[in-house]
C-alpha cells in the first residue's frame, strides 16, 4: 500500500519529466554564444575529443544536451595586435572540425541550411564575432568575416573601438570619453547599416548605453543581445536596463540569457574576488605563459571547483532574469546565450552543455506553455535570423 502511495505521488514528477523530454527533443534548441573556439586555443584541446572535466563543451556532449544550433563566438581581448588574423584562426579551427566530422556538424549560411542540418542530425554552426575591434576599422574585413559564416557581430567587447564605445568604458572612463566620443561615430553607423545589408545580426551585448541607443536608432532589422541579463536584478554594466529591454522588445529582437554567475547574482563578485585573491599566484603564473586573463581565471576555478561552488547562484536565480524580461516584453523576446567556455562560473545545475534539458523542465515547472518553451529554446532566435536574411542574398537560398 505504501509503495502504491509513493508511486502516485511520483506520477506528476514523472509526467513532467517525460513531457519536458518530448518538448526538448522536438524543439530546435539554439545557443547564441559559446567560446569553445578560444578555449580550444587557450587550453590546447579539440572539441571533437571527449573534453569532460576540461571544458563545458564538446561534440558528444552537445548531442547529449539536445543542442541543435550553436553560434560560435569568435573572440579575443582588446590587446591582441592583429585581431582580424586571430578571428580567422578561430574560424579555421571550426572549419577543420567540420571537415573531420561531416556527419556530426555543419557550417550553415542561413536558416534554411540550418534546418536542413538539424533534420540530418547534425549540429548546425554559425559564427558570431564578439567585438567590432576584430574588423580593424574595415568594412571590407566585415564582408570577409560574413563570407566565412559570421551571422552576428557584437559591436564592442569590453574594449571600445574608434567607432563604438563599450559598456565597460562608458561606465569606468566617463571623463576621458567626454573628450573623444561616446556611442557610434558616423563610421559606426555605416557598420550597422552594412550589417543590415548583409543579413548579419547586430548584437548589443557589451555595448555602452549611448552605443546601444545609437544602434537602435540606426538599424532597420531586429537585434539581439547574445549574452546579457537584467540590470534591475544584477546591476552590472554588462546587463540591460529596463528601457533597453523595452527597446529590444519594440525592435522585435531577442535577449539571450547569459549563464555567468557574475551577471546572475550581484553577490557573486565579492565572493569571486576573495577566491581569486587566494589563488592570485597561480592565476598570474598562467597569465605569464601568454594565456588571456579570462582563461587563466577559468582554469584555476575549474581546478578548485569544490571551493568555488559556494559562490555559484542557483538556476532559480537565472530564471528570475528570464521571468523579469518576459514581464516587460513577453516570451517572444528571450533565448539562451550560455557563454559556456567563456565563463569561469555558472549557476548550480548548469555544469556544461549536457544541462540544457534542465532548463526545459524548469521552464515548464514555472508555468510556461510548451509553445512558449519551444520559442525560448530557439524559435525566437530563428525568427530574428530569418528577419535579418530578408531582402539579402541569404533569403534566396
């Protein structure tokens, strides 16, 4: 009798899990931001190997997590002397992986090819260039990156360019920017217009508020914030204020949630600062080898994962950002932009790319309908990509 009673109690849980699994499998699941290309260089690994314990991502684990489309971040910090060359080096890495694994992954030029790849059971890949400094002030280089498969560009990373100011600089260098420029210059507006012409999505993560508003006023197509959260819940420069969220909704764009603990929970920074101070010598030692700072911190955090666990927020806290954005602009304007392999810490329960189904279950538990969940998982981003293709050569294929 007791066993039967326990079984009856478990029925709703079993039903939810089975329903979540069906929805997740049927949906086209899209992540708009993953830094495995940079991690491949910094950690000297190959994503077609089993990298469990070394990275957040690899080909097998994407399959296990039910991910269908990955927009691969092409990134370097603002100190790289030849960022365009480095961008192409990262793109070469993915091209080589695709050549070695043609039945598992495909580079796709538009949403039609993307859906064809997904139907064939392949991971559909596109590039997202993270930082306008990588075009080196050249519209020709922008065109060349597009020709290689770049389908969005983040106008700035933390560093400003000569034509666009970043959130970091607009916040921390207010006085010096007042003597030069703030927001988009005329050339910056040309960049946005050229992106619209090509069908390359304008990404407003990382950009300063003035750059944000200049880009919104310039673009004729829907934008994304490929990996950002809500400033009202975690007030850091990388997150979006309410008026920015509303503007993206009005524009028809999408905000993809960033999993980084520091953009989820405002208490994380202090905890992480203590952790980094305790391991400063080891972090500095890795940086001395030429490793970029973000990856030196990540390597040390992964080494002392149990110690770093206490600083990590909950999945509930991440989804509170989603709820907040949805209340402002609706479920049609949110997506997933994990920042996996570009972050040192994610919420508990989101340890790597096998954990996407956890989000699907949690969204259903929070009362989102299957259709809403399907849109959040990828349908919304597909709509924005399709809208950017309209009127370009991409739409003819």
